[in-house]
């Protein structure tokens, strides 16, 4: 995961347009502890919506393989659903609206860095073409992600092919990798929200984030584009493909080694250079698919965004139409 460096705050003050908001080895962010109330609302989905899924198998392809595949979980619908109207949130909280623009059910999950403030609900069902609205406490520091290929019993116990969080529907911690993450640190330094889409540990679903309310102009289009490009499926190298094509794991997680993980003699930012990775620049694979997302541990400058004014957000699972 991305690193937290003291110089990060200086970049925020001088640049104003973005901030390097790096993560630790577990993907966490700086935190703020407030006992803010939280409620959760849902629309369009039952609390459990199990489907049958096959247990994953393990398949490893040698790193020298250059064949690419497109995971089946990342195909967008030809006609994306209409973006929902965001409801108002109580004072001291924010509204996050999640939209499913892919051809499969997503089991949405969320978890925080610390217990205060916290979400009272941490698992939701997001059917294809549906939406879920979650009210999040201000100064919250955590992440949301989509789980795929899940099956749960009436007690909320089961398993997911990707993003699984301990085999339970209501998560009690961070999920397994690969999982595309929506990371947030709300009302943090200088009253700014810091947020990003992260594929540092890999990707299981395409994702982009839009501002729906706040004092900052959204730099990402409503269809998931920035000047550098739009949101597309990951063309995953065969050596990083999760068994069954359910996702694309990061080079660090799948292949390991200090260089691919930017540690040891490659820990410094100047030494953490994906263009020198072998057999290929794996960070570029993820960056090409989602130019606005974090593709490796030090990919902050073009991938971390800020918002001021008690902002609300829409997180879309899907590619650019």
C-alpha cells in the first residue's frame, strides 16, 4: 500500500489541486477520531441476495507469460442505469451513493480505520442496475469496496470470490485482495476530504468517483473520464489473473519481491520506479485501465483528490459508456 510521508501536507498547501495522501502497508490513512452519529439507508435490494458460486481454485502462470485477459467481472452494461438522485444526510454526516453499472450482483462492503466514528452497517447488496445510499459520519476514515461471486446463508455467513471479509456478510475488517477500493479521509487536514480509487492491491471491479455536493469542482466526468483517459476494463497480464478470471492481482501481491513491492533498497520514491520492473511495467496496466486511480504504492500525484464543503459522493462500479 502507499506510504505516508511528512512532506505530503506541504504538497496540499502549495498545489491546492491535489494531495499526496499515501497509505501504509495495510492501505490505511491518517485518522481523526470523533464520536459522530451514523445511520445507513438502502434502496432496491434485500439484505441478503445469495447466488451460487464455485469455490476458487489456485492457478499460477509464470511471470514471463505475456498473454493478457479481460476479467469477466469488469464488463459494463451497454446502457448504464440512470445516476440516482442523492438524498440529504443528517447534520454531521455525508451521503455516499453507490451505483452498479455492471452485469452482476455486487456485495458492497465498508470498513474504517478506527472505531470512532464508525459505520453501523458494513455490508449491503447492490444488484445489477441498482443503487445503495449510505450515510457516512463526518471525519470518517476508511474504505468501501465491492465483493463478487458471493454466497451467504441466512445467518450471514459464506464466502466471496473476491473482496471477502472473513466469510461474513457484515464485514468486521478489511477485505481480501484483489479488490478495487474507494478510500476516504473526510474533513481531514485543513477541512479537506481526501479520496481516491486504489488498485494498489489489484482490481476486481472498475470504479470511479464523482462529487455530488460540495465546494470543489469535480475533476472527473460523470462517465469516469479525465484528460488522460476514461475508465476501462483491466487488460490483466496472465500471470496476475485470479483463478477463474474474477480479478487482477497486483504484481506485489501475486509475484512478490522487494522491487515490485517498493521496499528494501527500492523503498525510496526515487527508487520505486515501475518502468524498471520485470518482466513489464505492471503499474501501467492498471493506470491504462483507470487513469484517475492509484496504480502502485507511490502513485499519488495524479490519483488523490480533495473536496471541501462537506461533500457528498457517487461511487460507480462500471466502465465509461
